[in-house]
C-alpha cells in the first residue's frame, strides 16, 4: 500500500529526528566539508595590538561575554609571539589575534606583522591611558598603514579610573563621544588622553583613526558600571568596519536573559557553518543535519538540559509536521536544483547556503526558547514554539544577508 503524503512527511520527519539525535555522517567527511565552508566564508579577525596588561583580554571578555578563564584557556599560538582566540570555539563567528611582546626588549614584530596582516579585518589598538610609552605600538600601526593605507584603525584607551583623583567616579553620561569634552573631566585624565593622541600623530593613508576611551573592570573592583564605554566601543566598531560583529556576537537589545545571550553566538556560528556546508553539492543532505545536531547538543548543555530521545521527540512534536514538511522541502528542493549543470551550481548553491543557514538559525532560536522553558519548569506551548520558529526563519535570513559577502 503506497504511503499517503502525511505518512510520507511523518516518516521523513522521523528520519530527520534520528539524524539529529544520532548524526550518521562520517566525521572526516564532515570536517572536510566544514573546512571547505570556512575557506569560502572566512571568520572575521580582530587584530589586537597592545602591550601586556593594556586590557586586551578585558575587551575580548566584554565583547563576547566569555568568562576570563575560558579566554585564558582558549588562546592558541600561531607564531612565536602571537596567538589567536576563536569564539565560540565549536563554531567561531570571530577570531581575535593577540600580538604579544610589544614594548619588550628585543621584540621583533616582523613575523607577527607578516602573519597578522594577511588575517586581520579590523585593527584594534589597546593602550592604557596612564602609560605614555606607546612607541612600539605606534611603530607597528605606522608600518601597517604604510602597507595598507585603506585599513581603518580603532584605538581603545583603557584604565581611565587610574587617572582619577581620589574619590572620583565615572562621569555620566559617557562624555567622550562629543566635542568639546566637559570641563568636569579630571585634568590629569584629559591631559593623558590627548598626549597619547598627539604622540601618535597622523598615520599614513586616508582611512580614519577612531579613538574610544573605555574602562572595563570586574565587579569586585568597585567601579560602576563595570563596562564603562562599551556601548561607545561597539558603536565605533560598527562605524569603522563592515564585519557585522554586533550581529554575530549579540542578540537584539530587547533580550535580557543570560542564557539567550550566551546561546546567540553559538546559533549564529552553527548557522554560518551550515550555510557553508549547504552550498556544497551532495554533502549537505547529511552534513547540515549533523551541524544542526551539534548545535542542539551544545544548547542543551548550555541550558543544563538533557538531549535524550525523549527530549528530541517532545521538541519535534511541538514543532509539528507542517514545520517538518517545510524543512524537508527546502532540503530536497535545493539539492535537486544544485545538480542542474551550470545554472544549478551557482543558484542552487546560493539557495542551499541560504536555506541551510536560516533553518539552522531558526532551529537554534526555537530550541533556546524550548530549553529555557524546561529549565524554568514552565509548560511549553506548541503554538508559541511554531511562532518562534517562523519568526526566526525571517530574522535568520535577514541576519545572513546583513553579514559580509564571502571572499575569494
């Protein structure tokens, strides 16, 4: 007896659930697909230039929301005096490069410059405001702009409170994004900020140099807010670069839940990975569900929930067969198109990438809401879950469109 359409959809949806619960894909094949995908869409790189103790790690922690311990353990060497930190490590949306040794005796930056200039998308100088000896950092910045006059440079001046007089607090509202600066600023701080800028002088090239004073501290340090100037730093990053870092690392401003904040870069990273895999012919039918399975496992761990057969069944039952039918139509339809000679290799690949990325994003956002309800002991409403999935499909598509195009 032939399968009816509802039964065929149900059986296919069941197979998808099994694929996500136990991804049946060769690990080496998936790793190679991910490598190809990342080559097509490289992770944006922020090159941090600054002396030791300038506040580079504090900036990474503030931008990513990652714990200090995780950052310290996550750095990997790439040259004798440089290291990188991918975030999130499982599916990176950004790479931070940290050049060490600046200002130290017998430091030769040639190797680091050669490596980093082929990797960097944004140069971020980091200078403690009370440290006027920045000649080594300035020399590297001048060398970079001599070779790449079109590269914008952003410089964060850190540790503002070290130049405050006793008993002084951060001036509110944040005053450094307008001219002239208010007269209430401590005289020693104003003098130090301007001295660093004057000492650098004018860099080669016409690209802008943007200075942003910030003060990133720990709660136990006693300064409020602990992320003074962070909003200005985010604004400056958006003004000098087209990397879409804020969209990659932060959810919309209305989201206040700490779990959703931590989940967002994981979801974006896996969505970008799935988009890259989805553009490859024949790989994505098994590769994309494997990436999605990794994402759902990661989110379950983040929310402290189990990703068992029972959980999988409940989650997919809440999504319903209509969502399953739409998912399968996208999966199978794009694969057929990609196999059409010539036209299908370009349009089909684009369709595959977009469909894979947006569906992965939607699954991640929906799973995030599902796991939060389970964690809080609240009942999960099927209609609300399907609405979240539908809205996330649209927002995921917009997010992927807003990010920089792949580079050859």
